């Protein structure tokens, strides 16, 4: 209560909080507006069924916007994919790397390219989703360009609008707007899931249905949240000494355990489910290959092969992404330029090798943790006779997103309050 009082007493912070809440309310209202011309009940029934595959899980990440055939049905997926690709391109392509080093002007150009790439992804992904839905919903004729093109343009515009709302939160509100919108999408599913679970209780027969396994999963979710908080805050501090005025000043270089965040899970889930999505979209004749894909590369299958491939890909992309983003040679060079050194290691190449070794070891535990958190909810539903992936109060990836957003929000609020107290002392 004391923290809430401090937030409310700070005029600047109060405005930021109210602005953020207002934008999130607008987002949730827009998410309820369905695109006309389609049987919404049929779409909802499809996405809640077992045949929805990866799209059913994806609908949960959009706060149910996809199953409502909403204006915002694609959510922020196109923007997230575009951002990740642009981030990789700034490392791989020298032109984009030079833009990143130009400061604010270069960042504006990168943001422009990211938005243009978002349009391309949103337009292409909207066609893919509509094509898949059209195989199950007769109102959508994928061959009718006069019908399908307006739908694609509307869905694309919805994604761009959502990106704009997120940017408004970033500029005028609290924290990272994109992350907060994803957080709101995940949390908004919780009341409906709880309501469905409670509604499944059959009091007349004494059968509690999904209630008991759901309660067990809620307890498991709290355990995962605590573990994720510890892992997110976990870091290895590398001691660094700087020579200043003939004296040595001790400092440290923190390297987090979860250096890659959510990105390995996003990459891994996209890759492992891509063959299954293609098979479901094309609808090819059943053979040994399509049967294997449907049974083992589907998040709803719950096979050991899927879990093994999924976990392996998460580990691989964890190393892959960190190896690109965490530039040990550049960090070692910066330490040397500032007159610093790591005790026991020579400046330059030896320092870079030491940082690479530490990063590699932390990545092992970080990637393993991400894989475990991502898979545990899936394993739980596999061995549960009543729960389905749609019944989970939050997925493993959702736990990581929620913890990351809440911790980042707390840091920003505390930093603002600390700065306010500092200004009062001046």
C-alpha cells in the first residue's frame, strides 16, 4: 500500500500509470471487435478444438483475439518477428550494423525498416491464417480475391495499430509498450479459463472434472514463477578493475543467466511446428511422412520426440542468439580502452576468451531452464486425462513473459521514485 501511495502522490508517475492503463483498456476493447462477414461461433469452436494445433496456442497469446476473428487477431507476432530479424541483420549485414552505430538517427531508420518488414509479415501471415481457417470455415473463400484482400488489409492494419499503441505506451507511459500489451493479452485469458474450469465441475455426480488437475497446475505455476524470478534475476558478476589517477577502482560486469530471454522459445516453437502447420494447411494425403509430422511435430501431440526436438532447438537458439548479440571481443576492447582489466586475464584476446567461456557456461543453464519451463506445462497436459493446452492458466512461455514484464515494471517505478527523492534533496 505504501508503494501505491507513493506512485499516486507522484504527479508524473501517476499520469504515466493512468495513460498506460487507458491504452491497455483501448487495446482490450479493440480486441473484442470482430471482422464482419464470418460466423464467429464457428471460428471460436475451431480454435478451441483439438484440430487447431499451433493456432489454438497462438490464439491464447493474442488474448483470444484470433478466435473472435478480431481486428487485432494477428496480435504483435508480425512486429516481433520483424524486430528479431532486424536485430540479427544489424549483426550480419555491415550496412545495418553501421546504422546501429549512428545513434538516434540510425535507430530511427532501423525502426522504419522494422515497420515496413512488419507490414510484409502481417500481410503474409494473415493470408496463411485465412487459408488455414478457410479449410474449416465455409464463409471464407480463399480463391475470392474481392473477399480475401479486404480481410488481409484489415488484419494488417490491425497489427500496425497495435504496434502504434505499444509505441505510445513506451513514449508516454510505463515501460516497454510491446511487452505490456503481450502481458495484458496473456493475463486477459485467465478469468475465462478459470470460469470454464469451474463450470466443468459436475456437482451432481461428485465428479470434479478438470478442477483437481487444474488446481495442481496452478500450484505448479506458482513454483515456475518463483523459479523464473530467481533465474531472471540471476547473474554472474565478472570483476573488472579500472585504473584512475594511479588508483585501481573495482567494478563488475554482470552477465545474466537468461541472456536470450524469450527469443529461443519463439524461434524453437516456430521451427518445430512449421512442418505441422504446412501439412494442416495443404491437407495432403496421409502417408508415413505426414503421419510422423502430425504425431510428433505438433504441440498438442505430447510425444517424447516433440519434447526432445523442442528442447534441443531451445538450447540451440539460446547459444545461437547470444553468440550473435553478446560480442565478447567488442566488450573486451571497450574494457581495454577505458583502462580496465579482469584480474588474472590479459586485456584483449584473453579477456574475450574468458568472457566467452563464462557466457557459454551460463547459456547452458539458461537454455536448459528455458527448455524445462517451456515443456513442463505441455507434459502436465499430456499426462492429464482432462486438461488440454487451452485449459492452462498460463503456458511456460507466458510465465517467462509475465515475470520479465513485472520485474521490468517494478524496476522502472523504483528508479522513478528514487530519482524523485534525489531531486527533492538538491
